[in-house]
């Protein structure tokens, strides 16, 4: 921790210990000099998603998903990887639950396979796939691990994309197909699952799936990507209604990819650039989900982009009257996927591209993961405090946070991923600081339980608490998992990195 953040921590500690009303209401974490203490009911978990870990792509009557199709495109995935086997978790799921138990976690975020449950996109649900997930949920509950289920972690049935560049989230009807699927899953599991995450990362779906074509379904069309993003949000609203009917006591949320956007300098133009980028990345999703409607500045931006691209339609052509009410109808918690931040500056005059900002940083010698992403825990603290302030004090669950570090097993058979230990520790302390400042953070799901199929990047980046040998499927808990076990067992995150002499 830097001197500056230490000072903030001790300042927030004073504030939290002197305002007892706030302390009681928030059930805040205490920050002592040497450790951050989390509430006893805090959710300590890890996250995965179906396509990234399961393999067995046709088992139990599974239908083809858009990712099964996309990985066949030459060059779409680094190294030519596919989800055909991945971590083989569709067969080895009991082993994965054992891993959660060994780490001592009390929760697990995973996704149900959309194309497994709705092989043809609409109509009758596939009972065999529902049986599979029911067994998994029951086994988790039996050992005291709370399931947090994501419904769409990107494996949409390919039947919903009838031709390249058509269908999928471009099609308004997909929002109701998604609600049918949500109804099928919650009809079976709604009595047992306490947290439902409808959509994973609407902005990433819009950006990578429909604007840049780097993820399935591989559409590259800026104007229509905005339409797709709207339908993803509409899908949340419709699905939330189906979930609420089947799972009345459950908490319903969305996992959002949130990237704090900070100005490169103090000048007004850079500040405006950061705010504009924040609208594009964060507020365009957060505001309507939190029943505030689409932010006017970003809507103007999209109007300009649509007009300039000659799309022949405006936002009122797909954001229909009543849509915002549906989208904002239910958000019990905000799922925060946090990896890094964006440093923004005003776009250079005459620069190509549709947006009046440029992502220019981080510049210089900042700490980075093996994927080059800046490690910026303080930005997570500030983000959580801001979400608490701007979105009605809703509970916040960190639904993803993690880093690529490529450490492999060494001669002693262990994986000494000391940088991941430091990464987790610093981010947990940032969360504790936000909680001490009043943010209601109720859980932390590390991405990921396992090294897995990292979408277009294939199997190269390793995000896991557990090393996976892809040839054999063998799992090895990394030192970070042993560290995380200590955190979960004690409910505290230490101030300093431990020495790494865990016995395991
Ligand atoms: C998020 C995705 C998740 C994983 C992590 C690294 O954007 O939700 O599946 O790929 O990034």
C-alpha cells in the first residue's frame, strides 16, 4: 500500500469508528493497522463460466452455441484453442467443488450453459442439462457453498443467430428468448439459489461481440452494436421478471465490466474526455439498470455516431417507449467486474474514430500483470465508493477481479504465484477501505477458480487460483489459493504479503 492510500485508510477508519449510526447501518469492515476485517457473512468466492471450463460440448443434448461456431473461424482464437475440452469441468465438476472446499470458500459464481438448456434457442428446455446443474447446485449446498448463477456468460444458442451478422442481440426477440431461458433455469433452481446474475458484461458483449467482432458472434458494426447493447439490457429486465416469479426471495443483479475512467491531466478537455468515456463504458449500462434512464450525454453521443455513420436509424428506433422502465425494474445488487482503469485524454484534433476521447494510459512504469494491464487497486476503492453514492447504496458484489500471471508449477510441484497473492491482498484492502467509507460490499468472487479458456486469447493467459494442466486436466492449487484460504478462514486481509511458507 502506498503512503497515500494508508493515509486514506486511517482517515476512513476514524470516520467509521466515530459515526456509529453509519457503522451500524453499513456493518462496515474495520481497518486496523495490520489487517482489514470483513463481516462474518461476507461471501468469499471464486468465479468461472460454462464455456470457459466445461468442455463436453454436445453432452446431454447440448445445442451449438455462438462460441462453438466462432472458434471455427480461422484466426479468431489465439493458438486455435476451442472450448471442446477446456478444463473438462462438465465431467469433473465434483473435483471443482472439492477445490472450493479446499480453499474454504463459502460461495461459487458459475454459469449455466444457455445452449445446453435451450438447444434450439426457444421452446422446450432440455431436462438433462437442467438435471446436471441441479446436481451441481445441490452438491454445493450440501457442503455449505452458496451458488451465484450467471445466466448469460456469452454461450447463446447459435440457433438465435440464423446467418452471419443477423440475429443474436441485434434482434429484439432475443431478449424474450433469454427471458424464456431464465424462466426455465429458475423454474428448476429458483427455490435454492439466492443470487441470480442475468447478464455478464453488457458493454463487453456490445464492444467485442458486435462493434469489434473479436468475440462471438463476430459482428463488426459500430451502429448496430448500440442496438445489441440495448437488447442485452432489455433481456435483463425481462429475465428479472421471470426470475422474480420463480425465485421470489432471490437477489437479482447484473455483472458489469466497470472501468474507472480517469483524466490524463487536470485540464478541462481531459476531464470531459474521461467523463465521456465513462458514459460509453459504465454509465450507459449502470444508469438505466438503476432506473435512472439512459444518460443524456451518452445518448447524444450515440445519436451523433448513428447520424455520422449513415446508419439510417436513431436511438428512438430501438429504445422504445417503456423499455427503460423494463430495464430499470429490478436491480438488487450491482455485480462489479473490475480488472483495471482507463486513462483518458481529449482526442487529437482531426483524429480518426467516432469518439472524442482517446485512451492514452496508463503511461510509464506502473505495476502491470503479465497481460500488461495496470494493477490499480485504489481505482477499485474509488469505484465502489462512487457506485454506493450514485446508485442508491445498493449492495455491491465484486463478481470478478483477477489477473494474468503465468507462473507454472516448479520442481517442488507448487505454483508460487506471489504476484497474484499481492494482487488479491491489495484489492481486498481496497474493498475494505471502500466498506469503511460506507459502501455495502457483500462479496468477492475471484476470477477465476481455474485457469481456463480465455475467449479470443485462448489458453495462454492464466487467471486461476488453480493451475490446470490442459493435457491431463490435473489441477494444482497455487500459492494464491492457499493465501486466499487464510483470508476466507479468518475474514481478514493482512496488510503485508505473507511469507510463502504455506504447508498447504
Ligand atoms: C471478463 C469475463 C470473464 C473473463 C475475464 C478475464 O471480461 O467476464 O469471462 O474472460 O474477463
